[in-house]
């Protein structure tokens, strides 16, 4: 549970980053492992689950719906209730800061007969839910929300849910997954058409649990079909390291002269690796070793050396594969030589914060030059360390906080953040892990102030 604000600061470390580290488990896959495990029959064992606040909210919600979820020394186990076997929750479901938890759960609840109420923290209560309410209503569920389709949300699940056919108006894996989860307890074929491919962890995991899922590639997009009311069978899951979390030590190592860092077991699903493509195009020295498949997802070890970066043009079609990584890419861009153009960032406005505005403010208060033109962000790097010295407002956004702290590790002056407590939603232990990766026995470049 995120409680008191935690102001933090970061300054240039006394030694470069060095050594080997592992980042926590993938957030997207962790949520899905708990949800699909709860909908399967039998006992699913999960290794490497992210134990961050967002995922713990999903665990609590699935318990409230009747699944048995236990955290043991060897990992987590979920004893599921089967598709259609969830019970009505006795109390309000509080999804904390997590948009993924709230939207995916809305899909499950839409086709589960019974009544449920869902809420979240101040950040989540500002975020749009209409993008799932509108399509899910067509299955026969009824939703009542606060104005603007925001949480709290009351849901009357459909008794005999109809299968949905839906063309996504925004590239969103959360909306796609909500429709597929709803389709699990609907009779017949659910079909989702996505004009641009988004992360496919739900499709992969559904197959892993024995559902019949087909995926057809159509231009840049995909058509996904699911046969409803399958018997999902419990299956073990190994959660890879989260590439979205690996992004922070990777960029820190690229920016701090003399650094060499090895990150083991990082998820390399091609629909998640847009940032790595960008950083390499900028001249980043990132080598992938030991590529392998773990639990159906590609994984590898990344070796990162400090490098001199240059500005690039990031095409809008790449946005879904790095939608959470723009704040940290903007930090890298502020230290690169020349302009980095990031285009088509409208979806960033509805994340944990308005990430387009908040990223621009992060750079601005630390002396970097940038422009926001419509939904595009242009960062004009000088090729020299940026000034720093700013106090960054994080707006309850974990990725903003970590991006600002990485900025402070490389800038001339330290950088402070008003509240780093939300880092625990996705990257518990971030401060210790970063301090521990400073060479010569570690350091305390990141600290509570
Ligand atoms: C997620 C999808 C993305 C991403 C979020 C996790 C998921 O959101 O920003 O952090 O697990 O499906 P959208 O699908 O809404 O872009």
C-alpha cells in the first residue's frame, strides 16, 4: 500500500555503474498470470511475480472473487475457480494506481453474473474507463460510473454474456485484453481487431492455459479470435524481468561515462522492445546475449556500455511497443547530440499522469531544451550533460519519478522528486538496486531527502 510521500534526490555517482543485476518481474505478465490463474482449474505456480503494489492489488481482487492465492518461499500459487466460477465480491475492489488491473478486471466482471464496485487512488480515478465500458456493455453488462466514465465504477455482470466483435479505436493492449477476458465467459467467438499490434501477453497466456486463440496479421495490425467458455487448465508461469523497468538502469549506464552493466533475464517480446531499438539507433551500445524462450516469452541478457548518443526520429508506429518508455527516452534525448523527435504521443496524456506534459516539465525544470507540438515531443540535446538542479513533480507516476532520478545521476546538478513512493507500484527496491550498481562497492547517489 502506497502511504506517505517520499521525496528523493539523485546526484552524479562517485563511480560508474558496474556489475550484474536483475530487475523485478514484468508487470503486464504478472497481472495476467494472477487473473488467468484464477480463471483456470487447478493450481498455477508463478515464479518471478512482480511484488509491486499494482500487482498486489490484482492478487487481492482475485482473492475477493474466490481464487486462493498464496505467496510462498518458491513463488506464488493460484488455485483457480474455472471460467464462470468466480463469486460476487463482498466489498469494493480497490485497484490502487493500476490502470491495467482496473481495465482487465472490468472485462472479467462484465461476463461474471453478480455485482461489483471498483475504485482506485486519485490518479486512477482520473483515468478514462469509457474505453472499456463502451465495448463491454455490448455483452449485456451494465456499468454505472462517475462523470466522464471515471472510477468508482459499479458493474452488473451479464448473466449469459454475448461474445463481442470490436475494432479498437486506440492502440491499447488493456482494452484488447478486457474484451478477450470478457469473451472467456461468453458463448461463441469473440473477435478483436487492432489496427496496430500491441503487446500480446494475453493471447500468449490464453494459449498457455489451453484456450483456442487465433491471431491473423493484417498490415500493421492483427485480428484475434477466441472461442468462448473454454476449460482453462492451470499451467506454471515464469515471469521475465520487465523491459519497462530495465529501461532505467539501461539508460543510466548509457549516460554515465565508464559504465558497464549486465541485466539478466529481461523480457524481449518484440511488441515491448521499441525503446531498445531507439537507444541502439541513437548509438547506444546494447548487446543481447543468451536469447531463450521462458514460459513462452522471449528473454535475454543485456550488456550495456556507456555511449555517446545522437538524436533520432521515432516513428509513430513504434509507440505501442514502447508506450511506457517515453519519459526515460526523453531523458536520454536530453543528453544526446541533436534533436530527438517523438511523434504521436496522444496516449501518454491518459497514463498514471499526463505523461506528455509531465515529461516536458521534468526536462524543462532541469535546463533541457524541448518543444511540445500537438502530440509530438521534440527534445534538443546538446551532447553535453544537462544542467539538472530541478524539483520534479511526479503526479503519482512511478515512471516519471524513476526517469527524473536517472536524469539526476547524469546531470551537472542533483535532481529532486517531490514523491518517489509510487516507484513501489512497479519497481520495489529501485533505489537500493541503483545504488548497489554503482562501482567500487556501491554508493548512495539516490537518497531520501
Ligand atoms: C499495459 C498496456 C499499456 C501500458 C500499461 C500496461 C498492459 O497500456 O501503458 O502500463 O499490461 O496491457 P495501454 O494498453 O492502455 O496502452
